[in-house]
C-alpha cells in the first residue's frame, strides 16, 4: 500500500485498521511526514485524532510542533487530548506557553488532565510555576496535577546511608536468574561473607553486611533491597491480593527503622512498582490509596517522578512479597557504555557471563559478535593481564565498540576487527570465547543466514580454542545452538547448561570446554 492509502485508513472506524496504518506510516519515517502534517488539517476528525497521536512518535521538528499546536485548538476534544499527549512526549520549553494557554481555555474535564501531564513532562521551573496556579476541576485532574508538580519540583535534599546503621536487617541483592552462584563468587572475591541463595535471582547477606559494601562494588547484581514482608496466598483473587498487601504493610519488618539506616531531612519520596501481576485500573487505584495511606504514617511520600526508593510488590503463584529498593545510590559501574547497538546484552548479565567463563590463567579472549563491546570490557576488567579481540560485521557496532572501549580506557588491551564471521578469519589461539549470539537480523543478509553464521562461529570455536579453553554461549535460539554444535560436538565437553531471563526473553547459557 502507498502512504496515501495508509493515511486514508486512519479514517476507518475499525481500530485495528487504524493501528495498522499508523504503524506503517511510522515505519515509513520521513517519507510519510508531509502527508501526516497535511492530514492534521483534514475535515475528518477521526483522521486528525490519529495524526495528533502519531506526531508524538516521529522525529521532532518545527513543522511537527506547529501541527501539534494547531491540533491543540481543534474543535474535537479527542484531537486536543492526543495533541497534548504528543507535545508532552516530544515538546520542549518552546511549546510550554502554548500548553499553558490551552489549559486555561480547556472546558472539557477529561482533556484537562492530559494538558496538565504534558506541562509536567516538559518540566522546569516555569512549568512548576504554571502548575502551581492550576485549580483542579476533577479528582482525575487533581491526581494528574500531583504527578506533574512532583515531576517539575527541584529536589535539593541529599539522601545517603547513615554512618552507623543498627544492622538489624538483612541486605538482599537481586541478580539475573541462573547466575546466583556467580554472584556469590563475586562477593567472596570482594572480601564479603558468602551470601545465601534466597530464591531465583535473589541472595541474602548476614546482617552485619551494609548495603554500601555490596552496591556499587558488585557488578553482577541489579540492586540491593530490604524485605518489608511476605505472605502466602491460598487463592489468587483480587480481594486476597489486597488483603495480603494490607497485612504486610500493617506490620512491616523494615520500614519503621528506615531513618536509622538513611540520612534524610523530611519524608522519603518513593514510587510504587508492581511485578508479576497485571492489575486492572480499579484494583490499582485501590492499592495505591492503601499504600499511600499506610506509608504516609511512616513518613514515606508517593512521588513517581522524583523518588529515592522503590516500594516493589512482587506477586507469584506462591504469594506476595514487598520490598524496599533504595535508589538514591549513584551507579557508575557501566559509565563506559557511551554508545549502544540493537539487541545489546544487559551489562549486569555481561558481568555475570564474564565471571562464568573465566579461567584464572587466561591470556587471550575472543568475542566473535562483539556488538558494542560490553562482554569484552567486563571480561577485561576482571584480569589486567588479558588481551581481547572483538569482531563484528556491522560498521555501527564497530564504531560503538571503539567509543566504549576508549571510555573504559582499555584501548591498549582490546582490539577490534570488522569481519563477517560467516567467513573464516585468521587469529591467534585463545583461552576463552564469549558469545552473545544474534537471534534476529544481525548478519549482512536476513534471518536465513543465521544458521550459517552459527555453524561458522562454532567451527571457529573448535579451531581457535586451546585445549581446556572455555566458551560461554548466550542465545535465545537454543535449537539453533544445538544444531550448530552438532558437527563439532566431539571436540567439546559441555560443562554446564543454564537458563536466564532478561528483557522479557528466556535465554540459554552454555559453557563448553575444548577437549
């Protein structure tokens, strides 16, 4: 279909067709922009409404801002609402006056909250001053105003760990599931007591261990946290869920003593996070009201924008757990990641893989699909005497990797080579191979070449690894890994196979040893 036909589909009364047309127009990028801008003035209100939404998802430009400003004065309320949302997404302070003016004139009560939130998203002192003069007309607008004011408020309070906390609570750390033993090894290497595994992706330290000893010193963990409480659920209905949370918060294990752990003047700003259970809006509203009321008694203040702790509710088939996750600590572990590429590995997972494959006597390490060099850098940071080589077919990946390696100050130890791993390459024998294998489009051709890429990489692994050398493989395509390993299987011992989850995907981990 043509751009014109997709634009025409925006006038459909079938939402599925409108979504399809919108997605195609966004994929067309700059080619579709002139038609979208013109459609912002189309006689059809359905088409204008869709365009006002789509313009918030294109590359911002002056033409886009002018079209959205025009839509803010549209006679159709739904067009004005979508325009407000879009301006909040792509707008800058230059559009703030327009949003404030639109809010002062808006008479439709269900449009006003979107304008308030848009002003809050623009942010800054000017936005905060404008919002301070707003009088809410509905409860929904009052809630939007509360969030917007919190977002624009300049918090100057300093939050830090107390110098001498009571040490009456255990510090937990979360990590990628499947790597709990790797995290325990890292803790021991830092001189910490060995933590106990407390669940999938969760470990706990003895009470004498302070959180600042763990974070940010440990690279293989996501965060530190404190247990507020947990309850089993015999049934999974909404009423039982709310009762369990209310029961935990009425007798929390850690919240009452938070001031003994944290040095902060005033209330502790927090945000609520729900994991493992999809809540319908009425249930979420009831839950939020309950949490605000109870936590307010402990001098915690709900601020989803400017917060220093997360109240994390995790729901599973076995029950409900509530955690406090401090977020005020500065995390400078991965500042070398200046540039990134698509499908990059999470740096914490990268740190875990680097320890997972590590041999203490290794000198040369190879990554055949290095991307932006996360695995190379994390492995280099473990042992000063190592020399590493990264290969990738993508010029973008090579440029990103070079930038990140320079930022990590490892250019003397990490070398890069642009090459297509579907073809044999010359290289020295290596002690370790680290592989975050692609499972989508990554080679010069499309997905049909993925099997050839895997086969070639495993042949290289057989040819290049020294005897007793190790290879760590990370991929979501377990079937393809097994197929590619087949022809060279006799050359390796499969030391371990594991599963982890990241980015909503299940990924396999294989540790091979060259015979």
